[in-house]
C-alpha cells in the first residue's frame, strides 16, 4: 500500500488550464462571440515551469471538465458498422446522419464534436517534438476503424461541430478521432494528445503555442493541458494507494475489536449452541 503511494508521488505532472487566459481582453465578457468568429486568430501562447525533473516518455493530454461524454444519447449517436465497413443504413447516428441525402462519414454526435485544439512546445529557441503516432489503442485501429473508410463529407453541413478530418486519410489512421471516440465515463477526463520523447529539466520554462479552437464556453466547460510522466503503476493516482491504506487499516481495526470483544465476553458455559454441537459430534 505504501509503495503504491510512493509510486504516485514520484509521478511528475504539470497541469495548466488555458481556456480563460486564451480569451483576448476585448472578449472577456462575450466568450461565445470570440470562439465563433473565424476572423479572429485563435493562437495563444502560454508558459509553464518545470518544477520536477520529468523523464521521457512524457505524455501530453488534454483535459476537459463539465463535458458529459457519458450522456446516453451522446454515447449511442454513432455507427460502429460504418466506422469499420463504411456502411450506414440505420438511425443510430441521429441527429447527425445525412448530408444532401448521403450518410455523413463518420456520422453521429461523438465524431461531430471532435476535439480540435492543437499544441506545440518550445524551450528557449529549441522546439520540443511531440510524437503523435500510436496514441490510440492498437485494437481500435485494427478492428474498429476501417482501412478503406474515408471521411469524404465530414463537417460539410451548415452546423459545424468540432475538428475536421483529412478526406484522403482512412479512419484507421485518424488517431485523434479514434482516441476521441472512446468515450469517457466521468464529466472530467483526459485524452492522450501525444508523447514527448526527451527529458525536461528542473526550472526550465516551456512555451506552449495553443490554437484555442474548441468551444467549451457554451456549456461552462474547462480546458487544460497536462504533461505527465508514468511509473510501473501508470500515471498519477493518489486515490488508489490511500484507498488500500484506509481499507487495510479498517480491516485490522475491526479484527482487533472483535478479538477484544470475544476475550471480554466469551461464550458462557452451558450455552445451548455449544451443547448441541457437542452432542452431534459425540454421536458421530
């Protein structure tokens, strides 16, 4: 139990919320007007300081809060058959299904709301490269998303959701989409954006260039970028270690308590339960 807590403490993590800081001063009171106006630059520069040595690989996540991907209608608004084979004849993708009589590929609310903020990193004049390959589950790429299915008419309608997809790239290689389509169980969640494959040193200042495209302002959501190392136990998870510690401590306490009660109040001589048990065993 203590080892789990120690491993969690060893994880170095940087969490930086940027959705408020990336709003220009003239739009602080009307964030919706800012995010919907395509003529306004969405580029935003933020700085974070490395407080603890971060050993590669360093995982880059985006974190959303107050986003309910577990809503029943949202979760059901997809077509797994279409994602795998390109075929769609049903109504499972409602309300984002058709474009001029043709099925949207990929259809449904989950794909339509694809996260589309982007990040790049520098340290001084040096670019920090982010590996964007193999961020999704291999089983998803090979068995759930088709190699011959292309997003030919995605986000072509009048109501645009989140990010766009390259129509020349098959769904099996659209890893941002694959990561996004694995819906989260809780309203606060992280999804993998990429991996930094070099160490970050203590006291280094990292400059993050963000394109603040994704509209979380309409539903009061929050956006953060997270840089995190891992241990053999995974990422930072204080809860697991403390849960084991509390559960183990309670078990020991209850064992001692029952033992003391039994010593103080033993079963009295002549207890009918004891006598019936003795008679049964003696007769056998």
